[in-house]
């Protein structure tokens, strides 16, 4: 990944980080975050320790640097949600914001990452990178939804990358750039006029690995498809929709 | 039994694909079937399969304009088990796939031989095209050009690479000649004039044993191939 | 990936003209039967003329094209093609596109080995008998032909737009002059993409394949699966 250091010209934005770690039995030995990354423990059904991101009111602004690290320790089941959509807004002095997420699931652990959408407001510039590291028998449900522009508004510039390692090997690396300055992003090869784009990644060795049934690729209507990854017990659903609501409906049909 | 005359077109017999597989065995004889749309290529392939399948192990590669219609026809008519038939897509240019860029067809032929076990004969059927479409010698060992009497009895006179250079010219649908006013004698004379010593057969595939002359020619080719005669 | 240093290119004179051979649309490696997603885009009404063709090609160039160019440049520079092949898998979530890339890779390997025989090509063919991803083979072929990583990147990037443009001429009856003008207008961006690809390949030589671009095009991935299931179509992909 490029850009390890922020360009010098970027005005200092806010820097915030949050950390959460779940242990077996619904424990949360680590739970720390503030500002736009304030975290709260919330009630959840089933075996999950649930954490909700509550502070993302109007962040990130241009120049902000946000970092969230979540870990499901061996045998732990962690569910992460958010209270509202995150809205990327332009900063006072311009410049890109960064939002990095590191998600780790240890052996026997499970993570369900189901936040509300990220909305890219007009004039904003945000770079996100989700790095996911999974043990060989870890389970994951990861949902990412992006909406280009608030209602009736054109979107900002959004670059989001997801890199997934499973059992020590990279099994998925995908980056999507949309909005002003991303060449060809709205043409018939990339978004084709759609304003909501989402991905649902399901890693489940019991379902798709040895002893399970390998998933078959299949189209989901005209603008989404279920794609079994190469070399991992995982499927990726990539979906496009006119808006956030339609996108969520689509992804809900395939979310386990 | 047909006697081949390799001296007529020496080039035809000098650029063929490797006759020996990587494992050292002699690969299947590859025969291409080309010709205009509707002349009876697929019907000829189907009839050849029915006639020869008890004598030799056959595979078929079709080159359809639209995906795999011809392959599906052969499957529906159950002339061969499904694993012996495969289709190549040609991107709207059937002649390109058999002549200019034969890579997809070579893949298909080799995959058939791998999947279906040792084969004696692979028939490569081109998509229906025009009189200029011929097979590359890098793809097939011999080629058959199929025309029909209903396409007009002047086609042999018009010539073109298919009519003049194919190893066998098949004039099909002779049973229709009286109805379409085609002069079989004229077609035979014109074909002989265009082709020198290369063979021409007349067939009516709808009649019992109609493919017999083509099957006999293929048997001759197979016999020559087994003894290393065609390479 | 541990790749502290790349093996030197095979000792043969640099042959710039080989780029013309490799990038020729008539190079017999199977490309003519593939539309690069254009057939599905035409059916969906996303390509209807020169302008939408240009938008489509621009998006493909900066996503799949950039990734292909970087893989080709890295293979041409001598990075381990088997690791690059894995990196291509990771960047291609659609099974239909992976299958297409491997099929075209095998066809290109067949042609390249006949045209520029080289032990490295034979080794890659043996390591990936069902075919390596086409851009990796393209880079290896460029290396065997004595070309530079930049040449390989240009050829790979160009292919990602020339294929759809040619296909749309057949699919829509589009004026071939206007379709070719689209390719000419994208020339500057192709140069830029090739430059970025070479730079990324350089970083990958020391930092591993994670340094390679991972730009994706959702509609290409999504529609490839549907297209592969169409009962009738003109193009293989």
C-alpha cells in the first residue's frame, strides 16, 4: 500500500483510534475509543459480545486519520455495528481523510462486522483500507456499503481497499475508486450510474471448506453476484444498487 | 477406397501440428469440416459419428457462431457421449478461429483427448461461413468442404479456397437437385476442373447410408494416419 | 513474498519491434473471441455508441487494465510468475473472470512458446498446466522477447481496451473509425497507467505482491458471471 506517511501539505486533521478485543464467554477485555470512534457495549442475542460505534456523527473530515482495530480472540464471538451512517465530509483545508480498519479473528473465533453505510458527501475525499487477518478456522461476516452523495447530491472522492489474509495467505485484495478524479468510475465497466455499492464477505470453513460444500458462483439479479474466492472457504457478494436502501435489501438476502 | 495425392498441394502436408503427443503416443487424426451456412456440416458430422463410432473413438469440436448450438444439436441427437463433444466460441468470426488464430481450437482438441481418453479421430466443425474459409494446417490434418446443390450449381465453378483446396469436396443434398434445378453433371465437371485430382463425393444425407462416401474417405485417412502416412 | 532481487533478463538483444508483434490484435492467442465484458455491457444498454464505449474502456483501463499492466510488468521484470499468478487470483474475485484469464493465459503461452521459445516460459507452463493468468504470461512472453517491463505494461493495458473496442464494432456495427479513435484518445491515459504499473512492479520487487495495484471494477466482475451463464452469446467473455 502506498502513502505510509501523510503528505506534508495536508492540514492537520483529527487523529482518533479505537480498539476492541473480545474474549470467550462474551467478555470484552479491551474496549477503548473516543471522538468519532466512541464505542459502546450493546446488547445482542446469541453468543456475541456486541460493540456499537456511536460517535461517527460527522466524521471523517478531510485530513482526519482514523484507525479502528478489532480482534476476536481464540473462541470469541464479536459483533460490531454502528448507530448511524458515517459521513465523509470535506475538511476545512481540503486534503484526504484516512480510515484504517484492522480486523483480526483468531482460531475458533468469529467476527460479524455489520456497520451502517459510509456516505461520501460532495467535495469529500476519503481513503479507507480494511485489513482482515483470519485464522484457518475463523469465521467472518463482513459487510461494507458505500453511498455516493447524500440525497440528491453528487458524491465525493472515495477510495476503499479491502485486503484479506486467511491462514497466513492473502486471499482477496480489492480496491474501488469512485467520484471526481477517478477515471471511468461511472462508466459501464465500473458503476454504470449506480450510487450505492456494497460487498459482503463470508468466510466459513465449516460451510465452504473441506467437509462443506464449495459455493457455486451465481448472479443475484443484474447488478450483484455471489463469487466464491480462489483458495479460501469464502464467498464475496459484490452488489450495486441505485441507493442505500435497495443495496441493504439486496445484501440482506445473502447475509447468513 | 480413396487414394490421397499429397503432391498436389505439398504445403498441406508440411505444416501440420505435432503428430505425437507429449507422452509419445500418436494423437488422434484431426479432420476439419467447413462450408457455407446450411450446407449440412453438422448433419455430416452427426452421420459420420453414427457410422464410425463403433469402429473408432471419435471426438467433436464445434465452432458455433452463437455459443454452442451445433454442439447441442449433436448432444440432443445423442451421436456421441457428452464428454466427446465440446464447443469453441468464435467472437463472431468463425473463420478466424479455424485459420488465423487457432489457439482456442487447439486447446479444445487437446482437452477432449485428455478428458475422453485416447481418441482415434477428432472432427473439427467450423461455423458456417463463406467460400473462402479454410482450416489452418496447424489445426487439422485434412479438411472436408461441404457445399450443397441448393446453394446453386455454379458454386464449384466459382471456386474459392474451400472448393479448390479441400482434401475432400462434399456436394450434399443431391436428392434436392431436381427441385432446385441443379445440374449434378455440371457440378462434377466444374469441381474436377477446379480441383485437379482431389476427390469429390456426392451425398444425400437424408437417405440411408447417405454419408457412406464420406465415411469411406475418412476410413482411408485413418488407415494412412495410423501408419504415419499423413504428416 | 520474498523477492529481494529479480533474475536478470535473458541475454538477448532488446527488440523494440517485438512489442508490435506481441500487441498486434492478430497475434494468435485467442483474444478475438473475447469482448472484455463489452458484450454484457452492450446487452445491458451500458454501451450504445462511441461515448459510452470510451467511458467503459476508460473504467476498464484504470481498473483491470492497471492490475494487468502491473502484473505483466512484474513478470517481465523477472518476479516469480507463480507468485504473481496467485496475486492475480486474489485480485479477481469472479470465478468466470479467473477461468477466462487462465484460458487466455494458456492460449497465449502456446503462441509465445512457438514465437519466442525460452526456458522460463516452459517452466511457467509446467508450473501452471491449466494456464496462468494471461497478464502474467504476457509479461513472461515480453521478457522472452527481450522487451522491457514498460513494454509489457503497455501491451497489457492496451489489450484491456482494444478487445472491447473491437468487439463493439462487431456487436453494434459501430463505425470502426470512431471505435479506433476511442483507443487513440485513451493513449495518454494508457501511457500513464503503464507508468504507474511499472512503478508498482518496482515496489513489488522489494515489498512483495501486496504492493501491486488492486483496482477493481464491480460491473465487470458482476456481469461476467451472468454472461458466462447466457445460453447464447457471440463472445466467450
